[in-house]
C-alpha cells in the first residue's frame, strides 16, 4: 500500500493532553495547531486525507487538492465542508457520531440545576453583600424550582436527545420531544411545536443547524414559552436568535438560559449574549458540553477508526 499523507488542520481543537491513536497503515502524519483560510491550499494540496474540526473546506480549496480522497471531520457537524463538491469529486466525508452521549447530557443537566435553582444568581448576591444587607440566616432573592416532576422538552431526538432523555428521567423529570416546526402531521411520541413550547418547564436544543432550524427559537417562540421556563442550547448557535433571547431574559418572558454554542465562535465582544453575560439568569460556556476527557478520547478513537475504515473500503460514519 502506498504511503498516505494525512494532514490535521486544527489539532488544537483537541487538548494536548489527549493522545490520538496511530492509524494502522503506512502513512505520514502532519498536524497544525490551527490553519487560517490563506494557509489551507498550501497544507492540503498533496494530502490524501484531511482532518478538520472547524476549518472550512470549500470547493475553491478542495479543487486544488488533487490527491484528496477523504475528509475526516473531527466533529459531528459537517457544515464546514462543501458536501456537494465532495459528491461530485468522489471524496469520502466522515464525521464523529455517538461520542458525547455521556458528556453533553451531563452538561445539560448541570445547566438545568444551576438555572432552575438560581445558583449563579445567589453566588453573585453573596459576592455583592446581599446576605449582610438582609441580616438573616438565609434569603430568597430568586425563585428556586425543583427539577423532579418538571417537564423537559427536547428538540432533537437523535443519540444525544435520547441520552439526555434517559438522564433527565433518572433525576425525576418528565420528557417530551418536539415535532418539527410547521409540520402538518405530528408523529407518534412527539408534541406539536407550539404546544411543546407552552408546556415545557425547560427546553434543550440538540438538533442540527439547517435552513429549516435557523432561528428556530426566535422572539415569537420565546413569547410562547412559560415565564418560569429555562432554555438550554447545546446544539448550534444559529438555532437561537441571540438578540431575541437577551430581550426575553431582560423582560422576564422566560426564567433563564444556558448557552454553550454561539452564532460565531469564538463569540466576539459585540455578541448580544457576551454583552449581557452579567445577567443573573444567563449562564454561558464556551462550546465545551461535548468536552469531557472520556468523550474526547472516544472522539479520537472514532476519528482514526473512520480513516482506517475508508482505507479498507468500509462505509463507517460516512456522510458522503
């Protein structure tokens, strides 16, 4: 077998403490901490396999990579790859599936506990001297909701949605799944989108970002939620209209929000959520819901296994 050149364009998306397994075929491995758009062509022009987590691979750069046979996306989302071009060129595209079914649900539940019990808000109150001003053994400046017997609404019924549902039920929550917005008929086991919004005590987004789901949670959707409801976004930033979410929080249309994903990452200081991150009912994390140590190790194992599968002619985790 000829030596294959493998190029990882953004190795820094994997912590340095994680060891990536070595593929079991003859190859040369090149990795870069990060790759700017101007550097892509130079780095992939003679590559057989390109690994990318977030680096964009459009037709204008892919057409310069004459040896390329496989793009191994080191994530689940593949919106950073021109899939149509890959179909035309016969370039295999694989992604990582099922690696974060422990990490993401735990992050969701952590945000639910933090927000439904208003833990960050009470922490800030103590920091700001509220306990001393109240001058009693405890104080209640923010409502505290129980997790048990509340209803978690999940948008996205794939592996992550099902894993989150199992964990939510284990801590006493009721679970319902949303039908697609605008669907004429409602599938068995799902709840119509509008009723879903108005009957969920907490909503978590775990669906892909598509043309149909962009701004899925907009001002109208937020106005249909309970004023005591919590919104958690661990899906994709574009699922939520960020300005509308900030407005809903300020006007107390909903009780709180936990956001792990943003329309642009890293989020600029002008992002509405970043500008309002001091809101007591808003918790932000930097796209780390997926990132427990064990999940990243699993991701790396699947990544290399995908590369080996394509070399062996197997169709594992194939998007194209």
